[in-house]
């Protein structure tokens, strides 16, 4: 591995910037490398084949030397060590056996969908299978150099009702509709950045998987439009705006139907698909609440401690729900998505209802307290919880518990 002793940070950054301008396939083919079947290197949200990335960095450092080949690499462990030294995350490659069907739009896509006010292209790599079902789009506040790439900053332009086109590898894999405006929060599960990385989160409602060749949409775009660079090649932009009319026509050509009304919004993937957005309708709020519940539950379960935060019992995941500490209708949007501090897993064996109705609460020392003026059967259950410490209580969640004590618990005394 003597080839890599002279590579500087500047040369490595040029390699990363080059990787951003191409698809992963294009990048490794440009340097004559095959696809890695074991590991993938991730830097600033870009997934790259490890050996191809090092070969690119070497080329930028020594442009007059012969390019490296797969035979130039003798040890995968050394390759990993060098890349980690350049602040890369080395993740095990996830291989998904997804047959490409002749039917581009499976029956799981409901229809018709609503004509959106805006459409967005999202490039997703190996984490697509983690974040799409959870309904999240997230971008860090800034990169490792303190700058904000424009394709990250564009997340601030997403609005409820917008259509999102999720691209993974060479296919459009899923469609979703935006449910929330961007909220600043720590990174959710499924992303490679450190847990304490701050970023902006948007929740989306996944309306279903598709299997549409990306080129069927991209070939209809002008050069320099959306995710295409000025040469008409697909860039590594994370989020890019799409022309609505062109996008819908391309999707309709693949069998996706739309309702021609700007006042409609698809928010529920299970029942009726069309909802008015002339104001905060009950159905729209219910759909947003469902998406938030799924999101919160996914984040809490991903932490691995599958226990009820009130009774402390280890239970199957299907007996636990993600509960807000502060009442949802009284929260701001940022409070609703503060999954680290304003939510907890509680069991459906009683704790969820007891807390929601104010039979129990958590005091300013983090201990569970209960009401006494209740039927005997309820009192017996509550008494088993009194004086238990709540593991979700800490300085940043204390305000939410205080709200519950003052507005729910005290009214039930």
C-alpha cells in the first residue's frame, strides 16, 4: 500500500467531489473498477466503492503516474484503515435481491395520486431500504468543512403535498408525499452520520414501491435540470427540484395515474387517497399523526432497548407504541419531531392509557406518581408503578414531563 502514503486531504476531497458528480456505477467504471461486494465507503452522504475512491484520490495526487488497478490493492483491512483516516464511514455492503419486473408499477401503488404543487428527485444509496419505509428525508446542517452544499440546503423548500421521487441505483424505487415542513433535529436512524449530528428532517408518506428505470424520467429532462449536470449526466445531488409537468408525464407513461386538481393531497396509503388541503382538515391531521407515530416508533425501536418506559417490562415490539409525552395537539411541529426527548415507548398493556388519561405522570425528580381517587382495580395497577424511575426523564425531556404533570395529571387528581 505504498501508493497511498503521499495522498493529501486536498486530493481526497477532489476525489469525493468527483464522485458527487457521477453515479456510483459511473464513478467506478471511470476508474476501471468492479463493484465492491463487501464494503462501501461513505463520506458526506456519498457512497463510493472503496478501491475506486482510493484510486481516484491517487490519480488526483499524482496525475502523471499510471492509474491504479485492482491488482494495486493487497489488503482490504489496509484500504479500510486509510479511508477511515480520511473520515470515511466503512459500511458492510447490503445486497438486495430485487428482480426487475416487466410491470414497472406494482399493484401496491394506490391511485390516482394527487397532482402535486412541486416534485423532487432524491438520490439514495444503500440506506434507501432503511429510510424509505420510515418516511424520512434528512440532511446535516453543514458538511465536515462547515459549508452547506446547495443540494442539502434545498430541503428547506419542501412543503406538504409535494411529490418525492426516490432513486436507488438505476431505478426509481418509491414515491412519497411530503407531510411536514423541515424541522431541525438530531439525525434519525438509517443515516451514517454520528448520532449527535444536527440536521433538518422532513417526514414523507411512502405511498408505495415502484420499479421504474430512472432513465425513463431523466431522458425527458433538459441538461442542467434537476439532478442532471450541464453535460446531461446524473449528478450525486441529494435533493433536486423536478419540473412538475414533465415528471408527471413520465410517471403516467409508466402507469401512475394522477388527479388533475391542485387542491388535493394524497396522505394515506391504505384507504381513500384524496384529501383537501384548504385548511387543517381532520383527515389530514389524522394522516400526519399516523406518519409521525410510525416515524417515532421506528426511531425508538432502532435504539435496541425494547422496554416500556413506565413499567420497565421487556415486551415484544408489537406490544409497544411510541407515545408523545406532551399532548400532540398542543405541540409545535419541532416538538412533535423531537423524537429523542418528547417520545417514549410505552406498552399497550395499560401504561399507554394510564399516562394519556392522567392516572400516572412523572415528577420533577423523574419518579412515577399516581392518582388515588380511582376505582380499586385501576388503583391496584397504578400502585405497582408508583416511585419507579422513568428512564426517559432527563434535563431535555423534563419540560415535556412538566407539561404533562401540570395539564394532564393535575386535572385528573
